[in-house]
């Protein structure tokens, strides 16, 4: 299992590259719930997402000799952009395998940071399999979006920043897809405060980790379209994040698309923050379980800010 000390070392190693993102108290949510509520703003992380933490952790962990190779990733957006920028900073080439239905806006973001693009399959699991095959055939470094210890340690560096900036946190709410962020952050924060409550939030339309935890094994389940596209999709069969999530998650909240839209509107209109659907999902979980958080010190992770014009229009009109 990944340890807090490893996450601490990782934070020191990648600190020159990442943004130590701010924590902002939410007067609106604090008053609404009679609680003390804070937002961790990784929506202003480089590339607009927490994914940059994991990408830099993986890329800075490889040997200097391998920096001459290419970095490969599979992604529909945030992870691909993170790997592209990380590789560019370190002087590497990068290729991102994307499903055929990936939005043009996300493709443009990947290209902006220097990555080349190859289309393959119709979902992320197919794209991930193809990226791994390319690395096997051609050499290079595969950067998983979550199923890699170095990546999870990188995502966990958010927990280091939280523990150094805010004491006595009762609960933290994190949106969950593959489980890398909640696994890393939960591991670190529970080492500092074993009593902290780690709350997972996922859309009902794509709740693979939730159903897998209920079943006690990783399930292969279909996903429906969701505003929380950053958490959508399946979980690799032998993912290292699954046992970590089993260990650290204390509570799981599932959200409808209407609830996610309401959470997004609170972030956009009450806090004036540009945030994506996965961040809105975390706010939605707080709103849905508001009585549970009454009187507590709560952190809501605003995991990314890459929202499309189409989703903005859909939510705000």
C-alpha cells in the first residue's frame, strides 16, 4: 500500500512544477449548513486539474535515461493535457490515445500543451489498453490516469497541502472515478488524523467504483453520459486504487444529473469559480447530505476547472 511518507517525499519532488493551490472558505455553504466549509481550489492547478499532480509524479520518478523516450497516456481530456504539459516541461515527446468520440475542445487542450493525438476505440478502457500496447511494442513510459503508485502518490500531494494549511478537518468530499485522487488524499490525511471522514461522490450515471466497492470486487459496468465527465468510465480489473478505496472511504454519495447541475450552479454563481462537472459533483454531495455535515469543518475538493461551453450553457440556462 502507498504510505504517507512516500506522498510527502513526492510532494517535495514535484513542488517546483505544480501549483500549491489555495484553500478558500465558503461563507455561502458555511452559513447554509451551519458548518465551517472550505474549498480546495485545484481548478487553478496547471492544466486546470488535479491530474497534473499525478502526471508530474510519474514523469519525475522515471530514470534520466528514460526521459529520452516518449510518454504515452489514454484520456478524454484532463489526464491527457496533464501528461502533455508534464512531458513538455521535462523535454519529452508525448502521445495521447483518445476514444473516437472525444470532444474537439478537449483535443485542442491536449494539443495546446504539446501532445500528439491518436484515436482508438470508443471508451477510455479501450484507449488505455492500446496505449499500453504501444509502449510494449515501441518502448517509452505509460502514464496511467490512476492505476499506478507514482500517480496516486502525486494526487495525494493535495493532502499534504491541506494538512499544512488547515487543522482539525472533520470531513473531506472528493469526486471519484478511478479512485486515484481520493486514494492518495485519503491515505495521507488519515495518517495525520485517523478520525477524518473521507466522503466519495459520484454520478449515478457512472458509479463503477461505488458498485465495485459494494460487490467487493472490480466490476465491468456500462456508464451513461454525465455532467461529471471527469469521473466517468470504468475501473481497470486489477487497479491498485480499489483496495485503497476500500480502506479509506467512509461514506459514498451518489448524485443525479439534476443534483450535479445544482452543485455546479452553486460553484459558478455563488463562488464565481470556473469549475467542471466533477467539482460540481462534490458540492452536490455536500448539499445532498447537508444535515450530516452540520457543525463540522468540511473541505470540498474542487478538482478541476475545465468546463465546456456546451455544459455551461446547459447548466446555466
